[in-house]
C-alpha cells in the first residue's frame, strides 16, 4: 500500500456525476483552479465523468477514476490512491460501507454527508477502533447536517469559557430563517432509514435517543423540541426542526469525543422560530404538521435538486443561545449564503476535505467539530461565505 504522502491525489470526490457530487467538483474546479489540492473525480462511468467534467468547466486534464461500491477491489484502489475521499453517494446505508471500510483499512481520511444515524452507529460500532488503529479520520455529516450546528455550539462554548470561565450547561439552537429545498437524495435517505427500522427494530432506541452516537454514555434527559412552544426570551413561537434528530446526536458526539468540554450534564435542542402572536402560533403548528410528511405526495427522485437560481438565492441564519442557571446568557450566530442543503453543503464538504489534509487529530469515526474545530471554522469563513459571530 502506498504511503499517504506519496499517493497521486490529495482529494477524490466520489459520486461526482450525482447532483451534489457535481456541485462539489464544480466548487473545487473553480475555487481552487491552478492552486490547492491535487484532486480527482470518481464515479461508476468514465463517460459520464468526462461529460460532467466538461459541463462544470473543470480542466480537461482533471483525473477521472472509475469506481463502484459493488466492486471491493475498486473501492480499495480508490482509497489507496488518495489522502482524502469526499463521498456524496447515498443513501449511505445502501452504498456507504464498502468505501468506508476501504478507507479505514488504507488509513485514508473520509468525509460524507450522512444524516442516517442508525447506519452511523452501526459503522461506529464496527469500524471506530480499526480507524483509530489505521489513523483514518472519518467525518460523518459534513454538510448542512450537521456542520453549522456542530460548530455553532463548539464556538459558543469556546466563547463561554473565555468570558465566564465555564461552558453553558444549556444551549438552544434556533433556526431564525432558512430558504432552500430538498433533493431526491435527502428523500431517499429518509425512506431507507424507515426500511432499516422495519428490518432492525433494534435501531429504534438509537434513532430516538439524543445520545444514539455516544456508545457507553447516556447524558441527562434532553429537551426534545417535538411540540410547538412559545419562547419568552426570544419573543417568538418555535416549531420542531426536521434536522434536529441528526444534529443533536452529532453535537453530543462531539462533546463526548472531546472529553465533555461542554459538561457531562450538557443539554441541547433545536427548533425553528416563526413569529410572535397568533400568526406565529399557527405557523408553528403548521410546520409541526408538515413534518409528518415533509416531502409530500411526490418526493423528488435521486439526482434532482434545486435550480441554480434557487441555490444562489438560498440562505440560512441560526442562533445559538447559551444559558446558565443564574440567568447569564450568551448568543452566537451562524449565517450562510446559498441554498443550505446543496449550494452551501457542497462548499462545506469540500472545505472539510481540504481541512482534513492538514488535520493532526488521531484516527477514528468522529465529527467535523471534534476533528477540525476552529480550523474548519476559519476555512468556512474564508472560502464558503459562512459567518460565525457572537451577538451582543
């Protein structure tokens, strides 16, 4: 096996012919053209890879790597050819394990967009110790789920300790505004998760628990954010947030992996703010009802997603509120340009891949927050048009 320093590529984007993978490749081609990492595009078809390369305006000499998750030898060859793999090929519970296994064996760093906590826990149980031994750093959930939330809490707690000498024992994540759409990949992941639960009822406690990704540790009872509520301090109604079930698990895993710098008694939840008064209450209840069937009667198909205009016009604004028992409060904001799930996510996972090239953390299956912390925050601020700031 080739030493990591001598491998031909720094980063390979696996799934470059898919909707999100193409956006990642396009970002690397235009943002790092003629500079930065040596990168390649990978997928099942050389012909389609060449077509996408030309469509996105990547250089004609951009390397193309043919690999298929059904072919273990191609997964091994892919993992051994690069220092980092960035994969957008989901649902990961259908297609993810062969590549993850190959990366763990080769000591290759890996970032994905997984929001499938049942599969993530199975991979942690199966491969975390092997990844620690090989030095492979595996970063799940390296997109809108869950980087803005994981790093938002991370940065708030850093500021809390600097200002007050202790972490906030309670943090509320509140989505103030968001404009974006779902893709077929997101819908497919949720569908496969429901099928997996039907096959393996043992996954139900993992999906239900905020500590489903912290094996061996069960923290205090958590506020779940499952019902609309009025927030007196913020003066607005709050509704359940569709991504809270995965984001809260990743926030607790980061705390767990770093040795509980937020405290072993840390409490965290996420909701979406609407507005004050009766209209806000109606909106909050409408959101809660919508989440029972978030994709409607005709969910998008894999490969579908927002238009370029929708991606360009999308945005998100998330507030984190740290609270202490004596009434002290600290507010921290994370704001991003572009459609959160695709325009911004493609930038986030690309920058996670680049940050992993410089990462000194030990191997293991982790989170972007635990592995990269402030180094990734800086990259996202410098390159991905995401801001992190205390709000006075």
